[in-house]
């Protein structure tokens, strides 16, 4: 059973993980699907060591998992419900922020023009 203290710890870990712009970019990319550190580095215009350091933080926070594939490791969101929750959190935040510009015309939250996915 989770206590209030353990729930606060989880909330703080999640907040710390998402507070960094680079980690947020990595998470947004991983919401689109699993990926490899070298590919993430190339797509996000980051160094591979920078991506690896951020992936270690996200893994230690329990947000992503590394799946060994031969000599490489593929990273993905650790739990499908977490991916869904992060996407919904983005959608709801955009729906509440009247000044936010949405880009997805099929937004399920009805924020007049869609939400970033």
C-alpha cells in the first residue's frame, strides 16, 4: 500500500524527470515509440553521452526501461499506462491553457484545434 510519503516521493521523481527540457524532449520522442540512444541523439541533435545520462535518470525514476537487443539497448516508456497518462496530461494541460496553440485536429479533449501528441 502506498503511503502519502511514498506517493509524494513518486510525484517528486516524476516532476524532477520532466522538469529538464532535454529529458522532456526524450520523453516526447519515446511517446512516439521505442528508440535507441544513438538515434535519439541524432534526431534531437544531442551528444550520445548526454542522451545516455538523461536516459539513466529516466530509468532510475522508473519512467523508461532499457531492453537489451544484442549489443544495443532499446529504450521505451516503462508501462503503457504511463505513456497514456503522459499523453493525457499533455492534452488536458493544453485544453486548460486557453492561450496554447494546438496542432492535432482530432484532439479528444475538444480544445478547438487539437492537442500536441
